[in-house]
C-alpha cells in the first residue's frame, strides 16, 4: 500500500464510513496496490493508512469478507480477487552482489551488533554511534580475480518488525557465519512491501564500482542500506526492484 498521505473522506449522506473504507480498500485490491493472494496489513496499519479507527477498519474487512473479496486465516487477512497469487521470488536478492558460486569459490558472511558505517546512520534515521545489526559479505572467484565486498546496515524498523532479523542481535558477535539469504523473504512475510533503489558509481583510480542499495517499505520507512564494491570488468549485477509482501 504505497499511499502515505492521509485520505479525505467527504461525507456521503446515508453511507456509513466503514462502507466508504471498504470501497477504497477494494479499489486498491483491484488496481494491484495489493496483489491477489497477498496478506493485508494489520488493522492498526490499515487504520493509519485510511486515517480512521480500527473498529471502522474491522467493519470494512468484515464487509469484504462477506462478499468473498478478503479471506482470513490464522495468519491474517489476504486478498482473494481473481489473479495469480504472490509467489516466492526466484532469487531472494540478499545480500546485494551475492550469486551462486562454484565449489572452488570462496564466500563468507558475518553479522555484528555495532555502530553502522559512515553515511548509513543518516539514511536509516538513527544516531551515528547507536549500534544496529550490520551484515558483511565477502566473496572471491575460484581464481581469486573477482572480489566482491558488501556491508549492510538494518534499521530499527526492520529489526522490530521482522522477527527473524531481531533474533540475530543476541548472537551478532562479528565472528560466526551468518545466513541472511532469506532476509527479503522474511520482510515480505512480515507484511512489508520492499522498494529498492540502486545507485552505481565508479571507484576512482580502480576498475571497480560501488553499488549502493537503499530499501524502504510501503510507508517510506527505511529498512536497510547496502554498499557493495565489485570489479566492474569481471562481474554482472541483476536487479529486482519492488517486491510485494506475502503470506
């Protein structure tokens, strides 16, 4: 649900507010803002999104359920309009720059609970010295010619809302191996729609490039920032951008 500005609900004589909210929500279902099969945000988020009370949202969802447009199970409500359900992407895309390596290739990933690198704190909206979860990835080709190094800092929002990421805080000592390959899938399962913005700049005096990825959710809240340095002559990058939330 990408809209972040408050909704205007002009009074309509004889029409309850919850019906108008149901109509607006149905419009977002039909225009693809919420794809078929995708889990809807919780009542609290929907109430904030439409600038109404949770009770109004609850009544609107009940109306849509009655019409078979929304279904609810133990994991929450999800859209049921005709169409292809949201599936698991072919590649999770995390960390930036990672790829399937041959047996002889080398790769290592670790996580630490520490202050983010210079520039990351401002993007994430945290104090420069305040620690957060920092992920580091390094890989080399079998012949050692192609090197890739990436560092990712996660925001307080990501750690609070994505249970799997939050668990790493207690064991993020910077030494043990870390498996965050499914990080974007975890975010999607938490109801977050991921918007990627990737910027590529040359590294002066070298054949390398720096790729900076910023990821925010449907409420424009920062989730993570990654900086990758790689040899531009040896490798290629494949990008996947908006990834909707799912069950």
